C-alpha cells in the first residue's frame, strides 16, 4: 500500500488525510501538539464564508494599512520593523494588485465548491460542530462602504455566489438582536457557520477509525526528497514515505525550502474572543445569524446555546502569538456596542497565526520533487476552503502515486 505522510493536524491537514484515506492510501499524520486543531484551527471566527472571498490585494488595503500603522486598535496593523521576509512578501503582495478581481472570483468559486465536500464529510462521520445554516449577514454604516460592497458583489456573482441586498429595515428583520444604525447590507443565505475546532477534532477521530496513524506530540525535523520517496525525521525515528503533503501552517515555508520549493507564506495574526452566554438574558440578546462588519473587519458566530465567538483584526508582526489587551478590547467593545444585552463578564481571548500567501490564494498541488505536495497558505479562509483544496490535492497525489477512484468505489458501494 502507498504510504503518505501529512504534516499538520489542523483543518487543512486532516481534511487532506481523510480524502487520502478515501482513495486507499496508508496515511500517517504528524503534529507537534498532543491534540488536533491546537493552532490556527482552534478558535477562529467560525464562518464558512464564500461571501468573504474578496482578496486584500488592492490599493485601498495598502492605504488603510499606512493610515492605521500607529493606531494600536486598528483592524489592520503592520509592525514597521523591517525583515527580509516581510519586505519580500509585501513586494509580492503589491505585484498581485492587478490580479485582485481574478483572484477574488477564483476564491469564491473554490469556496462554493468546498461547501458540499465539508458537509459530506460531516454527514458521513456524524460530526457535530454547532453548524448553523442561517446565512451570513454583511452590514454597513457608511454609504461609501455599501457602494464598495456592491462592486464586490458583482465579482462574487461572477464566481457563482447568490446574495441579496438588504435595506436597514430588512437587516433588523434578518437579525433582530443586532443594534446600530446601518445604511444597508447583504445576506448570503448559502453561507453558514460552525466550530472549526469541534469539526477538526471529530474528523481526527474519523481518520483514526479509517486506519490513519495519528502521531500527535511528534515534531517533524528534517524533511527531504530521497530515492524512493520522502524522508521524514522525528525525535523518535527516520522514515521514508512514498509521498508527503505539507499542511503545516506557517511552518510550511521552512519545510518547503528544505524540499527545494518556494512557498512564500507570512504569519498574519488574528484575534478572537469567546463570550460565555451564561445567563438567559445574554442568550436572548445574542444573534443566531453569523455576521460580518466590513468596516471594523470583525466577524461573529453563535455556537450553540451558550457560546458567542467574535473575531477579527490582522496583524503583521512575525511569528508572534502574544495576546495583546489593546487588540482584544475592540472585540469586547464591538460586542457591547452591537449587543448591549450580552454580558462580557466571561470572555476567553485567543490569538492565532494565519498562513497567508501574497496572492491570498492557497498553494495546492505538486512540488518540484516526486511525491511532494502542498495544501497550505489559505490565510483567513482556511475553514472555508480546506475541504475543496483537500480533495484537489488528494486527486493530485492519486494521479502521481496511484490510488483508487473514489467515484467508482462509491458507485460500487451503492
């Protein structure tokens, strides 16, 4: 049987492992943590959001970044201290501005394709992850922001996404709990939300049931292309696999360099808070529809009866996961402004590093050497895109190293 190693047990790595198992490969998953989904897949905003597929590669983002550089609570914050990696990444980001529209359309198409794959995985394995299929509501308080949203909506429509523009009155009908003065919004009924950590942990258990060797608490050292496959060195052993899929978040860049590939990923920090809806008044005052405040760059999702997740901000500050109070406070303030009846007495803060490419499109597919593949660099859309990119990379592995046809096997089973 063909042996494939997957480096990384976040949502991207485990959806990949699941798809590889489905194609008859023997799969080993490596992760340095004791459990699945302990880094970027731990506490994100929860949105499965094709409607958030607009890439950041536009001059407006650059101008805002410069404006906010010295504002500690800004939605986008760039540490001005230069590093060679940051300078190179920013240079490539600027070079991708002409591709803003094309990359946005491609991203939304990928996001739409990912939906059914993820729901199929969850249904087949009975994974409960607090899924809410009530849509995602974007809302706007300024006319110029709504005008930009209409332009973006045209790009999303090119990618096949259906949305409905809402008046201020319709916003209140869709989500009565939301407080504020708005000029309009968009509802994407086909979008949804759910707990990425619960999903990924459930998928890890499914992979184990399907025969995967899950090596948690196992850091990967050297990864090299050798005769007969790929050698992976850990503290306990040195093994040769027929192939490897690198899905290691921000560490994918260093692993790729050792394999002769350039994967330009920068760690973009995001923050979240999980608000405990411990009392009946808070539960009644919290929304059920998932929300995106485009001006503040904040998203919010309800997880079951007693949890409310609020996430946002982007911070270019290297591989730094320190939780800063001045970056958490705007999330708390946002909750108090828009949902004054929700108690913020019990709030759990978190910070994670999004692995982002300058184009904001993930690196998916073959590397230079035989048996080397990548599924990484999804940025802020890892939860949204992972199921589709997992299927793409698994097909690529099967095409190069062999593997059964999933479509044929499922027809036989039926």
